[in-house]
């Protein structure tokens, strides 16, 4: 019996891009850092636009901005935790 048939009979995934844990960790970290980075930039852009339209509301907008950026950054931290779990479990 050839080695590939033995591996398939044993349930091993062969030829898949996600068969290596390091590739899956890299994909998780790539998406987990790119999406929050884009979100933080978009949030800041919209906050600056709102402050430009209504400067008197700057304090309220800034409070919401900081809170929103913190939540977006938490998503990146969750991605780091998930990638570490994938790597070491």
C-alpha cells in the first residue's frame, strides 16, 4: 500500500493549505491584525470628520472614539490569543 493511501486511511489531511499549524496561525494573525487596524483608522477618520463639522461636540466624540478604539484593539488581542491556542494546542 502506498504511503499516501496509508496517510489517508489514518485520517491525515494531505495537500491542504491548512494542514500546517504555522500557516493557520499566520492567517489568523494576518486577519486579526489587519481588520482591527483598518477599523481603528476608519473610526478615527469619522471622528475627525465629526469634530470638523461640530467642534463643540469634540469632548463627547473623543470619549466615544477612545472607547471604540479600545474595543477594536480588543479584537486584535483576541486574535492573538486564538492564534496562540492554535499554535500550542
